[in-house]
C-alpha cells in the first residue's frame, strides 16, 4: 500500500475536476468515516453538523449521495436522517435506492451455517466484553471491550472456528471487529459500482472510507477515475488521506460551497 497524499494540499486539483463535471457522486462509509468509532455501535451517532452537511448537499442540483456500511440496512436508515440517499447495508448485501426501494442481493442458499453462528456465539461468551451482532444476512463479532491481553487469543479462536467453513463464508478483520458474511460475489465495492453505473459518465465520483473492507472499494473507484480518500490511515489503496471524521465533514462543507458556485446556485443552501 502506498502512502497517502494529504487531501487538503490538493483542493485546487479537485476544484478543477469539479469545474469539468456535470454531476457529483459522493459515497462514504459510516462508522469511522462520517462518525467516530464508538465503544458500541449504538453510540456512534451522526453529528448535527455532519447531518446538516449531507442534507444541504442532497438539495443541490446534480449531486448524488450514497452511504455504504457494514451495519444492517434498518440500522443504517435510522443513522442517516436524509431522504434521497442510496444506502447499502451489510457490506452491500442489502440496499435501498433513492426512492426507498429495497433489494436483498443474496438468497437462502448462501446462508451462513447456523452451527458456525452458534459456535462463535459460545466463543464470545468465553470472553468478557465480546459479543455477537446479528444482522440476519451476516453477523459481526465485536471485541473492543475485551482485555487487551486476551484479544489475540479471541481472534485466533475466531479464525480457527471459521476455517472449516471457508467455502461458505468470508471473514474480514476490521477495527476490533470480525465481520462474517456469506461467500458471494458481492461486497461494498460491487454495490458502489452498481450505483455509479446509474450516474452520468462525466461525473466526478468520490469515496471516503476508513477500514479494511473499504480497500476493495478504493480500487474499484480508482479504476473508474474517481477520487478515493482514506480516513485515519497511514497507508491505503486510496490516493488521498484525511486524519479524522471531522475532516470528512469539513470536506462535505467545502464540496457544498464549490458545487454551489459551479452550479450557479449562489450562496450555499442552509438546512
């Protein structure tokens, strides 16, 4: 992985790109990107400033927004209080388009073996602070609250239990969490490419993400000539980097101002 270019040193380049574009497609991860990682997912709430920035962008002409997350879709809908945004939950396995229509992109033949779910649930019960988050189509094993000296043992046990099922499931190690999903040819990157394919070809596309499952998305967006930004990472497949979720919100506000002027909308709209 290459070192990242500081995004703030290249805003002139991005402004020039926007000047040549007829539309904008902006997509973000949620946890760790739009809002800081929290001790428990329920505590990771979108700030009023971030929500207002998304709301104002959604009202601008020719701006298309998407949020892609490992969260379940119902959970993600509650987290994003803005209408008309494309949402992808469970790393792209379920989606809701801008009109509210939902699709599930995996059938019952690819369900995670129930015996694996039970085995990993019992494993979590052996470690204080570990817990299994059931997302119906997939599940996550959280261990942020496990004692640091026991976290390596917890991870080793997870990998050992998943190994016999590796033809049926995919295990992704994120930030103090293991994501277990069905072994299908779909993830956040596929969901995003499907969404981008519905946009204008002369658009400017942007993707912001912070975790392991965002790396394939960066590759796909770069292949399409888009702008990729990693959040809080020193090295990544992304081209640019920012240091925090707060800087992501600053960029949303910058983009709103730039596109308002580019689109002839005058002063940026207010929430």
